[in-house]
């Protein structure tokens, strides 16, 4: 399979030993920006890292000028994260000081075609394509780090790292689309004005938790997580993981949806999420009575009352939680699983979301990953539409791969979805086999796990 022969990318050459710090081109507000409890969860203390491949490079000067202009509106990305001085050092805020975003320019000794040939799944050497900021802690890394790598063929790879505490997937896409817009149209205005205040999601005083929240659990602060043989997160991270990446075409998705009709209508996400959850659970060979959860991101901006302001620039999502036993999840028919997902989505009312916000005032409360598959949907954010003036990307995806599952867009096919998740090497073939079985009692092209004849594996070309 491809994963065993992943090519090692050559080292990048940096003409300037140090990257540039891009600051806003006008004076911006200088203050401490409050982060909501949805923003500064421990679960989100990392950077969202995207990789883009373009056929033609864009002038580095043009990219830096447009970024400098854009940071006037998106000034928190030019600031620095820090812990609050008041009350609790576990609460984060943004010091909006205009210090700047990191912009590195590099050259690499390969072509866009060569990269595209091996771009089905990430490999560790892709990390070379994003400038590594030397920092003692997560908080010391600037909220925005960018590297532009020019290729032999005249193409370009763009890698971005955007701190997840500052924004969610919708916010990251909004920022990148605005950057592309200002690069291709230097005299234009920002398409969407970001709204930075997070007070719309401030907790009550005192906190008022009015619902049970099965997607969360409590932990002992400042203590190492004890080894638990039933903890799936620990099990997965205790062994070598390899990325699995499978593309579902509209025809594949229609087959999945047909398992629910006529008695139940479902969305593409619902059908594919349940199928992925089912395949994940089956591949891990868990006891039939074991309780398992599916956590998936849901945008709640429009579910708040009143709705979050247009351009709300914070984490405006929560993880909905569907839970059941292994026996029920591995049911050959998707109908029961889809009902669970739909019910989980329907609970996310204004009151329920605000109950989560208040729950997270307790800093010992964390997302329950001990028995959960987490799915984040990037496939409907418009990320694959990014155009700096010389065409849309040939490839778009995450810079790396981990145990969280991503639903990704497919360049050139807006209706297809690429499912990517890292699995233990010992079970990844089994996972891909179950993912390929998309019709009750019918397998597609036999051995899905071999990555050679299966239409789902790779680019999904059939």
C-alpha cells in the first residue's frame, strides 16, 4: 500500500534565515480579548493546520501586503495568547498587541505533480512545509503561522497554522477566503467583517447547568491521566498509527442514504458519520455490551437566541453526542444510528448550549474521549475554493493526521467527501474493509483494504 512507501520530502531551503513578522498595516485595538468557555477548552489547545497545493505560485510580496491589510480586521491573530491574571491561570485570553503573524518563505526541490502523486494521505515529512516556531509552550506560539513554499515547476504549497482557541473551522475558512480575496483584488474590502466580542457566550453567575452532557467527563486537575485498559484514546495512542483516507463519491453516498429510506430521510453527513462510526467500532473488535459515543461538531451560531452576530469570530460550535452500545452501532442498517445522530443534533437548543458554557466553568470538565470517535466536518466550509488569483488548489487537506476523524473536501468535486482518520496499523486494513462495504450484504471490489483496486481508496476515481 501507499502508506508503506510514503516518500520523504526534501528539506526546505529558506532564503531568509528568519521568517517575517507581518503586522497590521494600521493601528489596531490594544486590549485583552475575552475567550469564551467554548474557545479555551483543553480539547482545542492546538493549531488547525491546512496544506494547499497550487499550480501557480503567488508573489510573496503580494501575499504579505494583503495579509498585513487583512490583520487590521483580524487583529487577534496578530496578538498572543496568555493566561488570565485574574482568578484562574487556566483561563485563556488574547493579548491584542499587534505583535504580528509569522510568515516564512521557502523553496523545495520537487514539483506540484510529484507532490500530488503522493498526496492521498499525509506523512510525517510534510511537517517540513510549515515553519517550526521554537516555543516552550503552546501559548508561546503565535496564533497565525504561515509558510509559502515555491516549487520547481512554478507551483506553490501554502501551509497555515491557525490557533483553534481563536476560531473554529468556519472562522479559519472565513479568514483564508478573505486573504485570497484581498490578494487577488488589492483595492477590495474584507468580504465579511469579523465580530470579535465573545460576550454573547459568557456564562451565568452563578453557573446554571440544566442538562446532562454525556460528551463530557471530569478529571483530576494537574494530574497525569492514569492508564486505563478500557480507555480507547489511550489504546489508540499507545501504538503506531497510520492514516487512512477514503473518498466517497456522490454515488457511494447515495448508496448509504438508501439504507434509511423510505422511513427516514437523512443528510450526507448523517449517513457518512454513522457509517464511519460503525466501521470504526467494528474494526476495533469491542465487546458487544460496551458503551461507545460519536462526538461531532455542530455550528450553533444560528441556534442561539438571539443568534450570534454575523461574522462571529470565535468557536461557535459544540460537539453533539450520540451514544449506544457496540451491538447497536454495528447494526448492518444505518437507520438506528442515523436516528441517534439526528436526536443528538436536535438537543442543541439555546438553553442546551448555554448549559454547556456554564458546565465548562468547571475546569476539571473535559471532552470525554475515552470511548468516543470524534468527527469534524471540513467538507462544507468552502476550503477547497480558495483562489489567490491564479486558480483553485490542486489539493487541500490537513497537514497531519491523528485519531480525530475529518470529513474533507475533494478538489474539483464539491459533492464528494474524503474521510481521513489515523488507526492502529494492526486494524487499519480492517477499518478500510468495513468502510468499503457500503451496501447491506454487498462488498465493493472485494478487498477494500488493499488500496489498489478499491474505488474508495485514494482519489476515488472509478
